[in-house]
C-alpha cells in the first residue's frame, strides 16, 4: 500500500514542474518559450525539483500535523521558498551555464510557494474525507493490543477508527465499547468495518488465528501486519521487547555487505576530511573561549566502546569543569548539569563540541553515522538489563545517528532502551538513503538545539 506521504511528494513534484512552466509563460508571455526550458537540459530542471523537495522535507511539510496547523503552514512555506532560493543561487553560481536566467528562478520559486500553499490548504480542507481516514482493526484485546492502539495518532477524521477483535475468553483490557466482535466472525467484521490495516497483536497466536480467512482478506487488498512490524512502521524504531533471536536471522534486514562497508568507509573519509578542513578556522576561536571560560585543557578525551566492544579514545572540545567526575564516577549528563561550563552549554546545544570526533572518524574508530558511543561502565550494566544491547556494537559508533536525531539526549536506563530501538532500526534498515536522511535531520537538529545537554 502506498503511503499518503508519497502522494504528497508526487503532488509537490507536479507543482514544482508546473511552477517552472508558469515562470517561463509569465516572463516571456509565449508558449514558444517553453522550448528554452527543455533545451537547457534536464540537470537544471532536476536541480530545481530536488531542491524544493529537500527544502519541503527540511521544514517538515510532509508531516500531516505540520500542514494541518495553519499558523505553521504560514511560516514554513515562505521558509521553504527562501531556503530553495539560497541553495539554487549557490548551485547556479558554481555552474553558471545551467542558470535559468532573467528572473526566472525567483518567479519559479514564488510560483511553487503559491502552488504548495494552495495544495496544503486543499489537503487541510478535505482531510476529513473518507479517502484520508485511518481505519485499523487490531486482533487482540489484551495489553499488547492496548499498546498498539496507543501508537495510532489521534485523528479528527470522522471516518477513522480503531477497533479490536477478541480472540479468547479472557477479560479484555481494552475499552469494551471498541470491541467489534470475536475472531470467529472475522469475515463479517472485515465486511462491515472495511479496515485498511489489520494488526495481529497477540502474544500467543497458535490456535487463535483463522489463517485461511486472513489469506482471503489479504487478497482483497487489506494490509495485515504483526505487532512488531506495525510498531516499526509507526515509530521508525524496533519493539525490542517483542523480538526473538530468530528475527535477526530470518529478516531481510541486519545485513552489512562488503559493498556497504566499503561505501560507508569511503564517505566517512570524505565527510571527516571535508569537515575538519571546513571547521579548522573555528579551532583557535573555540580554544580561546574554552580557556577564558574555565581552567583546564581545550580538548577532552575519554574511553568509549566501539565496534565489537573494543575501547578507543574519543576526542571532543571540553565542555565541563576539569575533573568533573572526580567525586562521582561515571554518570550521565543531566538537564542543566552544573558541571557544564558557560561556553560548554552553547557548544553542547550547537554540537560544536563534537567536531574533534571527525578525527576519530578519519582514523577509523568511528563512522560519521552510527549509534552513539557509550562508556564501558554503562555498557556492562545495560547489557544485563536490556535485551540485545550488545547488537548495537556490531557496527561502528557514529558522530550522529538515527537515535540522536529522533530521540533527545539519554540520561537513564529507560532512555538507553528507547535509543536502542532506534539504533537497531538503523542497523536493520541501513541504506544510502537512510544515511542521507540522517544527515539532513542532523542539520535540522543542530539548528533547533534538540536534545543537547
């Protein structure tokens, strides 16, 4: 089933191309001018389309909750236009032969902003139609079914619903008024409720599921998922509690081919080299500020756990007072931590303290993207309490990662479990596209100060 988000992306692509056509027609007032649009080559058209899509993603305009909020929409559409103009101006400055020329870029971006604002207002207006409804049938009425129901976002669409199907005679934990019937009547329930998805939320499935009826239901186009898969789709992380060791063996994910490792190492070298060169002018300034703010060294090094649980020294700019853990031992940084210096608070919010880790990436101790490296004192304890915690050490730790951009700074065992969900999702679904998405989200996180402590 194609997700609604992809329909919206396709709609934006059409709007972007229509905006270019309108720009030529408005500028030259002639249909013959459209020949110049295609004669200029597909690269500059692709650059325009990809840039406006990137800017829209950066401003989260593919998230339904964003464009349903009118105030948010009024702010973000102009931001998309400005960001697109800056990126494309820089691109055409580097490649002047590809320019649209004579004000066409500004007109095209302005037209796209108008079209995008219009289509989001239309989507907002018609979001209560049955086509936009979220109809889910959950097979089960116990604790797992209740947990799955809590993942489904609240929807004001009158055609949306969440209903449960009882499978046993045990007392139901879920709301009795939301139980649609018994599993023996699944064919009638599906016919009456017409769900888009059926989620199997049973801890014990053997003997409780009519597989033949489910097969017929799936052939009718209704998506059938188990609880762990639905959890992964909704949260973009893994339900660690529901995983079995066989999930690592038989699933399509959790596979790092030699090509993937080679590609990852190449872009690690490229990104770390470029990053160190670009950040080099900041080193003297940051060193001076650190020295003026508090006594102690400029750089901070600490043993962290790397790939295959081999320890290495990680390097950062010092953001805490010297010997901050002398009397306490290894402890997580807390919100408004008194050990953090004044300049350290700014550096942690902006992630400037992480820049020296690019040296670790260049050496090969770390990757640019991966799980956050922890200290052995924490790792030894967490392995005892959190299932599959050691799995995150099968890949190199990263300067940034899926957990870092999706979840705020962790400062407890509970936070470590939540972040492990995202780390395992990254390891399972590793791809070039996911790495690119993390890089974009990292920029957004740094600009927003999300999760820094």
